C-alpha cells in the first residue's frame, strides 16, 4: 500500500464499520481461545496499529509492519505494542522466538509468496499456539477495490484450506464472515464493473446512521462465530495450529 493509503487508514479505522465490526468479531474469537495469562501475541502486517488496544487485552503484543509511515503512526498512538520492521515471509526478526497467538488480519492477500508466509507463521507458533487469519473471499469479486489495496488475490475456502495444510497447519476453524452485508457488496462491485470504474467505492466512512447500522450488523457476528461457522460472506477467517 502507498503511504497515503496508511494515512487514510489511520483516519478511518477507529470508526469505519468494517474495522469496528471486525474488531468485535476478533475480540470474541480470541476470548474463546483460552490463551495463557499474559499470552505472547504477534500481529503481522499491523498497519497503523488499530488492533493493538484490542490485542493488549489478551497479552503482551509484538507487531511487524513493513511500511515506515504505518510504523510511525502506530508508535505515536501509544505503548500497547512493540513494533518491528519486517517483511513476510523471508525477513522476520524473531529467530528463536515463539508466540501463543499469531494474527494476520487481511494481510495474506498482499503477499506474493503466501504459502511461504504460512510456513513462516507455523515456525513462530509456541507449543499449543494458534494463528488467527482473515482474508477476502471470492476471486470473482476481484476488482478496483482489490487493486486499490494492492491485493494479489481473493481466496476460496478450498484454496485457503489447501494452502494452510500444505504449510503444515491444522485447521481448527474455517468460516466465512460478513454474511449479512455481502449482497450489498456484491451489488456495489457489479456496479463498479458496469461503469468501468477505476477506483473503488466503499472506503470512506458512510453517513453516521448508516455507519452505525453497518457496525451493528457486521459486529453481531461476534455472537455467532465463536460458536458456529457461517456458510457465506465477504471474508474468510481461520483458526489454525501447527500440525503434528
């Protein structure tokens, strides 16, 4: 992503329905993992640090972010995490270190060598450790939104499962997320293609009442996903551990 994109992210991620709703879901999922006290948590591709306050509720947070602008923004926000420079999969500053939870929130789709990145994640897991991964779903939706965010791909559930297993990871949970708002997103993407749009819609914060409604609708999946899987949605989430 360009530095300007990180500045935009920092400006909206505290309030935008997608970030806010996703944090509710992630918090519920992490709370159900029964991590050890003061768990060692690593976020890879931490952006401007919008998830640090959430993750710090569950343990000691370390983060990796390749972009200097994003690192500086996240450091200026406070002391909830130690932020390092690093690049998946080949340049991670953690030789000999292990983590109870490794988080990769909408990052894998940016990595050219995604299978190698997953193998690197496996090597970072402590005994009994888990990784929590989210990615955009449905390759047929790939369009201006993905191009603007420098996505390499979107995933099917079968493709993600195969790559996780090939990396030596055991899939404990695999589910879609953001199901209720998926029809609206499909319609917006279809309109973008119909108009030949070169720029994505949907990245700015909607009007207050709409943003609040979307936050509640998306965030309501925090009640469902710790207990069950969703059959459809805009994203995929996986909870994985190291295979024996």
